[in-house]
C-alpha cells in the first residue's frame, strides 16, 4: 500500500511545502535585513563627515512638518508652503550666521583676549602663591608644590603665548590696522610683559635659520591650508543640510510607505505602531530640548549681564552654553569655564548688584551656573521636557563617550537623539509583538 497518495497525504504534503516556503522566506528576510543593516552601518561609517549636516537638516525639516500641515489646512498649496518654508529657512540661517559672526571676537579681539588672559592668569597665580615681588619665597603651598605648579603654568603659558606671526599682527593692530581702533596702551603693556621671556626662547639657531631657508613648500599646500580652502570645504559639507531639508519637505510619506511595504503582512500593524510611537518620541525630544536649550541660554545671558558681564560676552556665553546644554552637564561646564575665564581678565565690572566687583566676579559666575542648573532641573526639564523619553544617566554617559569616539563631534551631538530613537523603537517593538501574540 502506497502512503501519501490519498487526499490526506496530499494535504499533509501541501502543508509541509507551505511551511517550508514560509521558513525559506523567513530566512531570506532575516539575511536580507542583516545585510541591509551592515551595509547601512558601512555607509554611515564611510560618510561620517556629512552625518551632522544631514541630521541637522532632518531635525529642522521635522520641526517644520507641523507648520507645513498647518499651511495645507488653511488653504495654502503644498508646493507654495514648501517654497515659503525653504525661503524662511535660508533667511533664518543667514540672520543667525550674521548674529553669531557679530558676537564672536574678530582677529584683533582674539589676540587681545589671549594677551589679557595670559597676563591676568600669571598675575593672579603670583599673588596667590605669594611671589608677586622679586625675592619673595612664596607661601606654604608654593614651598611644597612650587616646582610642579610652575611646570604646569609653563605649559599653560606656552599654549597662550602668541607666536612670532601673531606678535607681528598684534603690533599692526596696536597702531591701527584693517580700519579698526588701535589697541589700548594697557593691553600693550600686558603684551610686552607676556612676550619678554618668549622672545628669548624663540631665538633660532643659525642651522635652524638655514633649514628654514632651504625648506620649500610643496605646490598647492598653501591653498589646502588657506582660510578660503577651509571655508570651501565646510561649504561642501554643509550644503547637504538645506538639500536634506528640502527633500524631506517634498517627501509626502513615500519613505514611510517604502519601509512599511518591506514588512510582511503579519507585522504590518506592529510596524505602523512602531513608526508612530518613534515619531512621537522624536517630536517630544526635539521640541522639548529645543525649548530647554533656548531657555537655558537666555537665562545665562540675562544673569551674566546683571552680574556685570559685557552684553556681547554674556550673549556669546549664553549661546554656546545653551547649545551645549543638549548634552547633559556640558552646558554648565562651558558656562563655568568661559565665565570664569572672562572673570579672570575683567577689570571694570558694571554690575547691577553693587556688591559684585572684579575681585569676586568668579564667585558670581559660580552662583550664576548654580542658579541656572537649579532652574533647569526644577522648572525647564519637568515642565518643558516632561514629555520626552527619559534615559538612564549611565546610558547617556556611555552613549556620549562611544559616539564621540566613533564619530567625533557629530557623535557627541547625536548620541542622545540616537539613544532616544533606539530605546523607543525597541520598547515599542517588543510591546506590540506581545500585544499581537507574535512572541
């Protein structure tokens, strides 16, 4: 008697073939997914210099999606809304670039700031150690740690000292150069005292002079290291940002439909739920962090101005500290470092509070950082970023370190958003798979 020739035999054979086809499809899908992920990681690693501009363009486009929907609801055509947002984007970028350029110190101001900082740092160090006058032996701290501290200060002075070209440029600005006001006599005296010992160290030997004369510069090397070349290289990278912004605005759900179409029908509803919740998590994070960073930066600028900082310097510190506040503790660290550096060289403090002077301005900076951190923890984060995804501090720390090691500054900035997306994706995926009894 032959088995499997009846209806039941054919049915079992068909079921077996169907199960085998499903298993084959599952294996092919898993292999394809693994290859796709590996290929994506390879391209991300290879194109890591353009990650930051691309992500910035994506974030800005994402923030503009609700505005584009609002335009559509009030009757503005989608194409006209996209053109309006794209034009606004360019205007905002130009305005912000001009404001930042006006806030940042120019070449003359950078030279003066370095000169003042070096002089004041040495002056405060000598006064604190009790070696301000010739013949002073110093206090007890200097007697025990003087050699190590002097070596450390020597390293700092080597980093702050102006080189020969910068000293020549300082002298040009001293008498008025590039249509700028001459450098004040007081800062010129600082410059002379700073460079008194540096010039002696930099006297080249005769052989060094001959080596310098015989050394030739390869053709094209000057162009590669020139400021124009650096600007063009940055332009080539950051031109990606507006293009990504424009293409994402033009996209009308095609990217989402493409990825959803790759998912088997059995997981269709799960994939939609994951997309929606990850989309909501990104929105909460972006809107919350953007508002929090803006409030923190504004708080620093206002408080530092009240404490006696120049308006330009207070706004610059507030801007950098606000942007860095997206990375936990980074904003407070930048505000403290930059504020203390300025407090070290401040000589005329016009504070609204009469008890703040140049001598205790560093303490005022510390108080300012503590106040803003308290406001951030008590007010800004709970009420502004309350809807964002909460992340464990250890994950934040490891993510920042790992991102900076792999992708440099871009990884440092994008570590937290990536962790937010990955956490929400995994949590939502497993929740939905359990709800639909798939696992």
